[in-house]
């Protein structure tokens, strides 16, 4: 009996690939608020026709990530103060609840991994390597989120919110004491998890994200002199 040849994985339509790529570029901060976007330039840069570019741009416009320019094309949108506050508030509620759930089942192995991420971030902070602090802090939260992947709705909500929040996280770490405070907060989270105290876990996670919100608001809307 002849063996079946393995089925090739279908590629997503070009318009979806273009949309996901542009959305990721905006949310990662590679396309800053105010950046001009035109069909011609993007089509040339991405090596595709203007049709999928046009469809992606209109979809991003409907999501509020870009907005039309007066003449032609679009520019990358920036969130208002109220929108930033809302994003962080939603994240604090979702991740506070998630840590409450996680506290009941987390293993010693995972606790050890989290401790390692904190130590790596602390070493990077001593060397003023902010990109590495960001990487290890992100890994810390990613590892926690993987523990709730079976709670599909909660997991999807958190992942979606974080895509928007991470747009501002590098700025909050660069804010005076932002990186240090983030590392210290992660130590508190680890302590609460070791105690298996759900109320303490939820409270500390919510306080951690509220502090990140304050740093984000300061860095975006009230930058002090000397802050870059």
C-alpha cells in the first residue's frame, strides 16, 4: 500500500499575513505613533501588491491602530491617556485573577524558573542593559501565562491585552527606577506564589501592574526633564 505524502501546511492568505505583520510592527513599537504609512511604500517594502496592503490598512484603521491623514495614506495612532489607563486597568484585573488561579497549582520547578528569570533581569539591570531587563521580565510573565493556557478565554484575553500594553513597557522600564521597581515587584510575586496565598497573589500582581501604569503615564504624557 502506497504511503501518503505528508500534507503541506497551508499558508495564511497574503492579506492576513500583511495585516498581522503591520499590527505586530505597531504594537512592538517598531512603527511609532505619527509614522506615515502609504500603500505604495508598504507594497514596495513588503514585496506585495497594493490590494492586500489596502485591506490591511483599513482593518487596522477600524481597530484604531492607525488613522487617515488629511491628504492621503495613514499615520500610526497613539493611545490617549484614558485609553492607556484602561489598558493597564484591564490587565491588572485579568492578571491578578490569573495569579490567584496559578497559586494553587504551581510547581517547584516553575518557581525555580521564575527565580532564574528574576536573577537574570537583576544582573542585566546592574549593567544597565534595559533591552535584556525587558526580555527577562517578559519571559517571567510569559511563563506564568503558559500555566493558564487551558483556561482558553482567560488566556486569550490576557495575551490580547498584553500585545497592546507591551507597546509601552520599554518606555516604563527606562523611566527612573522603573526597571528596578519591576524586578523588585517580581520578587514579591514569587514570594506570594511560594506562600500559596491566592489573596496575596492577586493583590501583589494588581499593585505591580498599577505601578507600571503610573510609569507609563509619566513617560508618555508627563516626561520629566532628563528622561528620554
